[in-house]
C-alpha cells in the first residue's frame, strides 16, 4: 500500500506541473484562481494531446509531445509577460488543502486494497471492468493505437494476445480511451505498470474531485465556504466512491472534468476566463467520458441562452468559439464521442438499487446513509428516518433556491429538467443499469446546483444584513440568520461526510477479496512460463475457467504470444478459445479447471496455479468449454456450475490409456451421460446423493471433448450440474 501512496503522490506532482504549464499564458490573478485545479488541467492536457499522438506514438512518445506543448505554453507566457514561474503560494496552499479533503474519499476508495494489504488491481465485486482499463493502458503504454491489436484465431496468428482485446473492442464499439491514455502516460513517467497503479489512479481521480468542485464553484461565483463544502460532499459521496468499487475508472476522471467544464465554459462566455482553458477541459471531457455531454451541454446552453437578452450574441459567439477550439484540439475524440453517444443501448432490463427496493431505499442511497451495494432490505432507516429526510431536504431545497435566486438559474433549470427528467424516464422504463449509472455520474452536478442555491441565499442574507448607507446592521435578526445558516449547513455537510464515508464500503464481501486480487501468484505463473514454456510460451496450454483468474493470467502472459488457452470467456477476452488443438508439453492449470496428477508431474505450484509437465509423470486435467454457458466464477469448493448439455475438454499425458472418471454433482435422481464427441461413445452413471462418478472411455486419446447430459435421454435440458473433479492418473 505504501508504494501505491507514493505513486499517487508522484502522479499528482506530474499532473500539477503540467497544469501549471497550461496556466502559464494567463495573467497571475486569473491563474491563481485556477491553480487548485492544476492537476486536472494537467490530466486534460495529456488526454487532449495524446488523443491524437497515440495513433502514431506509444505513451512515452505522447508524453514527450505533451512536454513540448507544455514548454510552448510556458514560452508563450514568458513572451506575454505573465511571469509563469511566479505561483501564488496561497493558491498552492489552498490546492493542498483541497486535495487533502479529497483524500478522505480517496482513502475510502482504497479500503479494499488496504484490507488485502496491496495496491495492485482488485475487483471489490463481480465486475471485471478494471481489467478492461488496465489492458487498454498496458497496450497504449507500449504501442500506438494503430495498428489495432488483433490476436488472430490461434496463438501467433496476429500482433497481440487475448489480453489485448479490450482496446480492440473499445475502438470497434467505439468507446472513449482518454482516461487509459492519461493512465498510460503516468505509468511511463513513474515506471509503474497499469496493473500496479490502477487502484491508485481511481483514488487519485476521487481526490481531485474536491479541487474541481471548489474551482467550479468559484468560477460560478459561489462563496468560498460554499465551494469548500461542495468540494467535501462531492469527494466523499458514497455514490461517487462506490464507482471505484464498480471500477468505473473513466467516470471518476470524467466527473472532475465535467464540473470544471461547466464552470470554465460559463466563465469564458462571460469574459471572466480566456477561451482556451475552457476549450481544453471541454475537449478532454469529450475524450474521457463523452456521456457527460447529456448533462453538461444543457447546463451550458441554459447558462448562455436562458438569461436576459442583453449580451446574448456575445455569449453565444464565445460559446461557439470554445466549441470550435475544443474540436480543433482533439478531433478524433469528438468523432469517437459522437459515435459512442449514438450507440444502441437496448436490452437493459435489470433492476436498480435506486428503484428496485422502494423510494426510501433509493433516497437513502443517494444521500449516502446506505450503500448501493447493500443487500435488499438493509437500506431501511438504519441511521434514522430524520437523517435521511434532512439530507434529502437540504439537497432539494438547494435546487429550489438555485432556480429562484441564483444568477445562473437558467443553467440550473436546464440541468435539473434534463437530468431529473432522464432519470425519471429510465426509472419508468425499468432500465436499471443505465439508471444507476446515470444517477452516479449526475450526482456531482446535482450537488453543484444545490450548493449554488444555498450560496446565493447566504449572499442575499448578508447583503440584507447591512445598511448600504452607514454600514450598520439594519436589525439583529439578519446577522443571526447568516450565522445560523452557515453553522447549520456546515454541520449538515460534516454529518453527510461522516455517514457517506461510513456507508460507502458496506456490502463489500471482504472474504472474497483475496480471490479477486491480482497478487504475486500471477507473477509466479508468468515466471514458470518464461522458464519452461519455450520461446513465446509455445510449449504451454492454459486451463482456467474462472473469469477473474483467466483474464488476469492472460494479462500476466501478454508478452508470451504463443501460449494457448483451451477455453476463454468472451466478456473481456473477446473469444471462447485460443488454441489450435495441439498438445503442448506443459499445462498451466488454474481455478475452474481440475487436475489429477502424479506429484512428479507438478513442477511448480502456488495458491492459485499449478505448472504440469505432461511428460514427467502421468497427469489428466479437465476444463469446461463454451464458457458463456457456465457460471463465470469457480465456487468456494472449486467446482464449476454449468448447464445440462455443457461441454468439457480433457487433456492427459501422452501414452495414458483407458477411462477417465469425471466427478459431477446434480440435483435429484436420474443419471448423467457423458458423450465423447470425437468417437460418439456414451458413458452413464447414476446420481446418488447428488453426486455421480462417470467413467469415460477415451482409448489412447490424449485430448477429448465430452458433452454432459442430465436426466432422460432426449429430454429438453432443464437442470444444472457442477464439475467437481477428474480422475485418471495411475
């Protein structure tokens, strides 16, 4: 964990320096206002520059180009006489304070890593999305995007391996790749591979939400205290932090950029900020998380158009100028962004923690008194109905105040109408996954709207508390109202931070974290392949059906393009097999596969994998095929649950003859049939006490495909079965 914190600090320094370069051409006073957001501006610069350079250069090359651009910006600042080497120390101190506030949320995001004692990649739940982002960053760290990674149908048939398929998928859909580009660049600077830094980068994006929220608040003329309180609730929101547990890496960076885009663009249209910083963050947002356009665009249009007509032409002209500059800065990001927004999203009929368990559970989860991942029924008034009501009422009343009092009420009207209207539509349509994702990304913007309302109310009360002529208090009531409002809102925010921090990790199964953690066992397996597998791993076949284990093993072996994989899940690896059907001298057996071997055949093993030399001593192994029909994860006892009619592959030492015995579990009575597809031979065994041992005659074959059926012959498949083990090594 210490290495993760050191990496985060180093990455923060790199981004801060790049961000200061972005600010170099600005006048010192304007620059000081944006200094707290310098790390996000640095990330934006990387995303924008590398969105183009990555087509021809790897991350190191893109980083070099970004450094050149940063140097040019500094030179421009020098020539304009802005003294870019002079940095307001109070602004730097404020930046440190805000990152410290954000570090509270970052620490909660890192709790699962702390529990396993290591900062390498980890899935806090059944999602494997972290693999997707790591795979993208790893490829772009060493290669340009073009040519696209293509592993081919069999080992050696392309320029990549199954572990590289996520980037190919992202380019084909298409999906945004801005965040993996930034991650790859930070890896190039620090020398830390993506698998070792991905948890740190998610926590870093959460920490940077605080300065992003503060600077956005100030750009929108919120009070200083209101902006600090906004920073605290944004960075510690349970809904936001849980996006790290869900491994929504790009959405976390996108949240900070979305906030900053709204503030910077509105300030630019009002001539309080130059055009190009607003264009930079807008272009970066398009490349990092284009989906935010659904909420950011209405907000910005509302700020520009839904105001008094005076100055409308000027505001609209500057908005078009910002947009034009943003498109010119990163044209490929915009093309891909438009394509991503127009992707069909049919088939979402899942439930959602924000409507499936009733309105109280939904509200509790939004305000953070209960976690999204908590089991159904656990999100009742566990901290008291009054607390839920107070937090929800504070949020909603802030929206009302923003609509009635704030100078940017047109922006808040557009944001709330589109955002809440879209959530209402998704809820009515029962599009659960889309609804919870939309709510998660929208929440920081909703918090911004509420903070604007309360800040405006405070400003109005402060003005009312003073007599313009004479400067004395008009009455004793108004100052007390200001003090009371400030104290009450501060107390509510403190309570909100505490309850959100407490609830965010609820629902995580700590007992399963070790099996979802990319620990040293993967590195050991990669060393075995390097030592015994021959050039490019050509002598090794992998048998591992558990989704988590197989995809991270594939990542560990991505430098060994000739390793074969008997069965794969296409969810992240894009294919169901990567094997020409040959028999290699070594098997690498992992979770979800089964082995019976003479101890002399196992040449290396750890808690997760075994390296088997088929020529050293008798061994037989079995692994499920057509993995989309099987459970994605091995059960606690190691078994794999599959369908009636499921298939497996058996591989054994050359020269072994006779039957192989399959150990199965199935509910009820009846029989299990095992059909050798190469020969058509059928073996049968009765199910006794839920178990069956099926002796399958393979003759002298060393590789066979077997189909498993339960129940009456010819009947429709209706049951599940579990593969428990294989026997057959004398």
